[in-house]
């Protein structure tokens, strides 16, 4: 059980990198500065494991995802009927953003709730 918890707690940063890469590829921009900034922030978080940044990044991502869920719902409501395109948009959008929120909550748990190991100098 302990190894399963360790694996789950090590995944959030890497899953967020995958989500940012998916966003970058789907935006079809070669120089997407938002994606580059997010990638740099998450990679630096993996390296340095700063507690404040480890809480700030997922909080910002949760806020952005909640906004984007509203945007997906608004876009689905513009369809004249709930056809297969609307279903695909709704299910893929909700899956992507709810998964990102779940991973962000795990990352907040990792940095805010769990005790940190003190370094001995």
C-alpha cells in the first residue's frame, strides 16, 4: 500500500506536463508562451520541490480549469441539437479538465497536507 501511495504522489507533476503538452499541441502554435511558461514552472517544481510553488501552480490550474469547463458548457449550448459532435466536445472537454483538477488536488495534498522532510545541513 505504501508503494502505491508513493507512486500516486509522484505522478501529478508528470501528468500536468502531459496536459500542458497536449494543450500546446492542440493550440497549433509553435511558440506558445503560456505553455512554455507552464512547462518551465512544472519542471522547476520537479527539481526543487518548493512547497509554495507546489501549492500555487495547482491552485491556478484549478481556477483555469473551472473557467474552461464553463467555456465548454457554453460552447455545447450553442449547438442546435445535442448531436455526436456536441457529445464529443462535452465528454473530451470535461474529461480533460476534470482530470487536470483531480491531479491538481493530488498535488495540493502532496505539498500542503503531507509532512515535509527537513534537510540537515
